[in-house]
C-alpha cells in the first residue's frame, strides 16, 4: 500500500507538471484515496495478543515518513481544489521528498 500511495503521488505530480486542465477532479480523487491509505498506514494497528486478550499495537515501518508527508499531501489537495497548480506541485514534491 505504501508503494501504491507513493506511485499515485508521482503520477499526480507528472500530471501537475503538464498543462491538462480537464483532469482536476480525477487527480483530486486519486490524491484523496492516496491520503486515506497513507493515514490508515500511519495509525497503529491494534490486534489481540495470543490467548491473553492483550491488545498490542503494531506500527507500519513507514509510519514516521508518512506522518511527515501527510500534511504536505493535504496542502497539495487543498491547492488542487483551488486549481493552484504551482502550490500543488510544491507541496506534492515536499511530500515525496520525505517519503
């Protein structure tokens, strides 16, 4: 899922580097899906310990990187909703840089 989210962001950045004005909504939807996956991976995953009823938290090894990238992804999506290509590119690049 980490690789898929990273690839989705890379694809969005490639699109943002172009000049296509028709694909904003589909790119925003793709970015929202990637953000949701990233947030899901960044949260601890709780499961029951064997036979003891103890709940243990497991953290995705990429969680620290994701937690740094998520605010940039949110900012990128906000810029995209305003059709601000330059700001979206800047935040998207920052997100990928920390991933």
